[in-house]
C-alpha cells in the first residue's frame, strides 16, 4: 500500500490495513535510482543487502558501515565485492566528506542508534548526502506474531517509536523533504529454533541474556509456529523515503 505524502501530518507509524506482502528488494528497486549512484549503507550487518545491491551491477560504489566491531571484522574478510568498501562507525558520526553520496540506506537500523544521538544521525546523513540525495529508511512495525516472540526478551517498542519521531523531527525542522511512505509485509523464515537462536538471540550487536525460564518461554512460543516447512512469519514494515532539503 503506497501513500504519496505532501505533508508530515499524513505520516503514521503503522498501517494495520496494509497487508500486501513483498520482498523488500522489489520495493527498494522501484523507489531508488541506483544507476551510477554512490551509496552509503548504515548498519549493514552481515552485508546481505549490500551484496544484493552490489551484485545487481548498477551502483558506482557502496560504503557499508557497521558499528558492531565483531561483525565489521567479519565483513572485512569479504573479498568478492569490488564496489564495496566496509567501514566501522555509527550513523551519528559518519567518517565521510560533505555531499559524498547520492543515496543513504538504513535497513532496520535507525532504531539501533542511541536515543540521544538520533537527531545527530539525521543531521549527519543530510551532511553527507548530495543536494537532492535520497535517504531510504525501513523500520519494522511493532506488530505481528514474530514481534510477539522477540519482545519476550527484547522489547523495541520505545526505540522504534523514537526512530519514527526522529524522522518526523528531521522533516519538520527542514533537514529533509518527505517523498513518500509505504507499508507492506515481508516474510521471515526459520528452518528451526536453533536457526532462530543463532540469527536473533545470539547476535553479536546485542547482549541477550535469557534466564532458563525465559529461554524456555521463547522456545515454546516459537515452536508453536514451527511446521514441516519451518516457521514462517509476516513482518510489517514501514518505508520512509526522504530527500535532502534545499539549503
């Protein structure tokens, strides 16, 4: 469900009526002009989306930044992506000159920026974007069955609300113009609880220490969704596409 926006009053943090299911890659390609673009990805994680974009062959370059030192060290061992440069750092302090990039990407990473640094991060993103450059932010909506499992040990409602508020502030203060906002579901699949544990509970960027009782509660809730084809969830997403405002 796509809504073209002309006024921040029309922005909303979620849309329960939006039930279309898409691969985010399709949405990304429909919204962004990647041809010959210099791209910055903030919070690249395991560089899965970095790889997808780089291998499509359209971009001129990608700078993929990650704040987690363990994951960044692993990313530096990637040698088959010649257009990609991996960098260590957070969105609130981007080691790049002014007006360096055509596109900045944040895939489910804005809510990981420390709360007291989110406004600084938005200002930094504007600084490194060229005039007319685009900021693409995807954020998980705090809803859905997958969310109900994760929130048992990692409740992100407050930080996701603040991430949305930081976008609204960046628009209202004139850092960015709002292009559009889009809501849709994307599918998440796990073959087993062990895979869920490895990918979600034991991530290196967060220290999830579950008591034995909580661990068992999470396992039981997950297992209630596990079938012969694994566990499949529909995760609601919100996309905010912003353009660097004119000086």
